[in-house]
C-alpha cells in the first residue's frame, strides 16, 4: 500500500451518501402513485427500504472488521465460499454494478441540463461529467476525498434547501396523509408492495460503498462502520422527507406516472421559470453520484488485478487503481453512446442482489468458523438484522421471478456464467 495520507470518516460517509442518493429517489414516486393513493403506504416503502439497508450496513460493518481488505463482495465471497463466487461478484460489480449506473447518472445530469437549455445535448454533458470525474480521481486518495466531500456537501445543501422551501411555501398537494392503520397494513401485504420495494432497494443501493476501498481509509474498521451506519441513517431520513415534500408540493394527478417528479414538484412550488434553474441545481447535485461511482468502482477491479495475474493490468499503482478507473470510465462512455441499456441493469440486478445476500449470510458461516472472534457481537440484536435482510431480499427476488421472469432468470444465468469464467482465469494463473 501507499504511504500517502488516507481519508477519514467524513470522506467515507460522503462516499456512501453520494452513492445512495442518485436518480432513484427522484423517479420512483410517480410509479408508486399508480398503486397507492394515500401517503402512509408510500412513506412506509421508503422507511422499510431504509431499515433493510441499515440491516445490511450493520452486517457489512462486521464483515469489514473480520475481513479487512478492499474489494467488497469480491473479497468476502472469495474468502467465505470460493474464489469463483468472488470472481462472479467482482465481474458483475465492476462491469455493470458501477459502470452502468455511472452512465445512467451522467445521462440524468445531461437530461436536466437539456431540459433547461435545449441547445445543449444531454449525451455531450454526460461525456463531460464522466471525463471530469475521472480526472479528479486520478491524482490521489486525499484529492478524491476532498472532491467527494465537497460534491456531497453541495448535494446535501441543495436537498436541504428544497426541503426547507417545501415546508415554508404553500404546496398544491392533495394527497391524504392519514388512513386507518389496518388499511396500511393490508397494503403492505399485497404483492404490489413487494414489487415496489424492488425499485426502492435500487434507490438505496450504495449503502455498502465504503467497503470497496477499505484499505485506503484511516482506521478502516471504525471509519467503515461510521460511514455505513451513519450514511444509511442520513439517507433514510432524507428519502422520507423528500417524498413527503414532493407529495406536499404537487397534486397527485401531476405526479402520477411521471418520471421527473422532482421537476414537477419544483414547477408547482416555484413556477416554470424558476424550476428551470432548479433542474440545473439538481443536475449539479447528481455530479456527486457520478464522482462516488468513479471512486468506489475501480477498487473492485483493482482488488481483482492484485489477486489474478490475468487481470494484473488493473492492479493499483502507487495505491491508486488508475487503469481500472479509466476502464470503468471508458465503459460508461460506451454505454452513454449506446443510450438504451435499461435492460442491462434489470438483467444484472438479481445477480448483484444475490452476491450481497451471500455476503450477509457469510456472517453465520464466519461465526461458526471463527467463534473466538465473536466474544462480543458488533451487530445489535443479532441475529435479527441479517435474518431480516435475507428474508426481505429473498421476497424481492421471488417477486422479480414472478412478475419479470425473463429478466430475473437472465440475471441468474449471467451470474452463473460469470462464476464459470473463473475456471479459465484460474487455469491461466496456475
């Protein structure tokens, strides 16, 4: 490892927060209103999603203390199960789990800018954002930390400003904020609720971002724990508050089925002329998400390059996975050029969810394998958090198989193919 200064808890938390707050929270509400006409079940979606993400964060904090090495699921699955599973997870994460969301967030930024200034094409903005983020993260860990902390602070400032404005200004929302508890419970037991949770899970994805570059943090065990738990709790509060603000700002009819609910809420609150500049500010805030993905993603390929001679080209140089960063940026730029890759995300989401679930289940395996390390549990109310996380992710995967069988099965098959690819790579190493 490099002797250069390492980043601390503030940068790690900023990475987690920026990784989570992307396009999901600004695009999901319109589709949730197709199934639910009152506020309680919608807000419960975001509360439950945040609670499940927190359960996962608690488990990953313990995994980080037991297996303190960069790489995330690639490292965990390799150590707990078999290197083939780690290779599967690493390949899915590096190629799709980070590159595709990087392109998606960059295109979202371009879309907001284009909505404000039609002369500026969205793909050109997306390319510029990716290149700028790649350059910013090419210098050192301390530079990346400063860039990420500043970008995330700006994003949080913009969100808080919007929440304050929504609280002070008279909104046009007409949704019912209360209903009998029994009706809310009945709505939560319907299959559509589990289906909606799938997209909420996607909005919360990124709660594990701090583990990918674990060796670059100062006092990594404490730093990762603070970042995962603190960042997840903060994002959970912001997500619930944001959806409540959207529902307060605009009528249901204008929000239902709409993708850019943030823009609709801004128009309703401030008027069309001001909303134009609000869209620009939202685009600026999303730059933190692109930055976070470009920071965390290359650490997976870097860890794989350190372990596998056939991927040695991706290994870190002077502590930085610069080549892996350029590879992820190049792949994201290619996806921006392709434009339509939503199905790619759907196909691989199940595989990535399985990798995360296997990592959490690894807690039980490690406790049997290394009982001397567990004199005192670091997971509150153990074993409840890992059980809840595994049960809820299983429900979401099953619902995906029922309602979207072809993409879900394709995702599982993709994961299997990625695991089998480890065999030729391992033979080459031998």
